[in-house]
C-alpha cells in the first residue's frame, strides 16, 4: 500500500467490495432490542433454564461497562471469541483472497499468518531489529499496493518488549491500510494503550484480551477497539451469537472487580522482575531480554535440552528456538511465587 499523507480516510475504500455490498444476516435479537414478557421470535425452548435464551448478539451491557473503563464509545468495541476472531474477521473483511497481503514484523504472534493462510492472503514479513524494535527502513520498503493490514504486537510475543511508541506513530502516518496493534499484554507495561489515540488515526485498530491480566483465558473473550465504521464492518460478518450468555455474565463480574485485576498485575510484575534477576545468576543463562509482558524471553546454552529436562519433571515452558531471532531462547510465563521457586530450584540443578 503506497505511503502517503492522509487527512481523511474513507474506510469503505479498503473493504472488500463483496463485503461492502452484502446484506448481513439478521438474527431475532437483532430485529428486537429491549424489554418484553413473552419471546416467541427465536425458536428457543420456552421452559425455564439459565441458558434457554440466545445471548445479546452485540453484548451491549459488557461494551457499555468496558467503554467507561477504556474511555471509548460502546460503538467502538467489538467482542469476539478471543482476539483471534477479530484477527480473522479483519483479514476476511479487508483482504481480497489471492490478491491482497498483510505485513507482520517477525518474530511475532503466529496467528496473524495462520489466519492469512486460511483466507488465501499473502504474508509479507519484516524482521525486527536485533533489539526487537521496528525497522523503519525495512517496513516501508516492504509494503506495497497489495498490503491492506499491518500487524504489530506490542508488547510483543514472544519477545516481551514494547515496540517504540514514536515508531508506531510514524507507521500510522505513513501506511494507508489498517494498522492493527495487538496489546494482549499491555496491562503489564508502563506505557499507555494506543486506545487513547483512536481519534487521531482513522486506520488504527487495537486488540486486547480478557485472557491475560483479567485471568479469563478459559472464557475466550477478546476485545477490538476501532472507529465505529470499522466495528460495523466486523459486526456485519461475524457469526450471529458469537459470545455466550455465560461469557458475558463472567466478563461483567470481572469488570466490576477491576481492583483484583490490578492486584494480580502488580504481583506478576514484581515476580517478573525478581525472576529476571534470579535467572541472570544461573550458569546456563546467556541473556534475559527486557519484558513489558507477563513472561520472560531467556537465551540459554541449550534451550531444547533445558525444555525437555523441565518437561520431564512436570514444569512446562515454551521453546522458541525455531522462531526468527530467538535461537536457543525459552519463553517463561511468570507463575505464582511458589511455581517460580520450583522453576528456579529445578534450573539450579542443571
């Protein structure tokens, strides 16, 4: 996608024409929104059980509560089955199969490329710099007229670091397609979320999740923040009832207890810093990379052997040795204090 200055961006020029022109499916609860005594519109079982009724297809109660926390409008929020649903829908909505491309900065979260492959969309790859930041020369030299979406993970997975804020802003100014910033780990970082900058950049999309800091990975609930125009496109092509009643109920409970989330984050960050110092004292450790996430990327002398040793005693970490720029690296999630002690005791025996 050609680099050019933009004072105004018509999102409709980026959307696939068939998506723009299609008539979306309208569920029974799309047709009616409000209060009633008798529901005979959706072919549900009428007999009382906790979940005999379909959920709100657009999750308005959750969005209203989330909007107040994030400082956006409910119409700027898409909720999906994990952030992966939003990733897949963005590619489906904006990238023409066998024609368009996405751009990723490696190493990064693997689902961007998987979703592109599923949708027959080309993947353009640019390596991060040796310190895992954006290469502002390589990125503009790689995207072209086919590039519709640029995916940036910050804090990055598997490296753990934030990408440079000013470099991301520069990309937002120079790239005419969508810039998707995946902030799954933002709660563990000192930097502010790019959600606050949605009003400045019409091509900005921000992904977050309930899976990490909120402790709800088993619910599979992801958040996508963007302009109301982009969110309308995603709602147009999503499955009718993509977030269950129970998931919405538990998300509302979590949002009512943001204090607990903040306490968890504070303890994880404290444990992360403690573990980083302890790992540096081990003879097997060659480098502990700076982290703004809930994990550490650690270069050791023999990553696969260390991984197997830990697995054999019931401790599972992630071997990232085959990922670009991560040779002999393990990704270690921060556990409870007791789990972290067990890990360190095991590593000391190597």
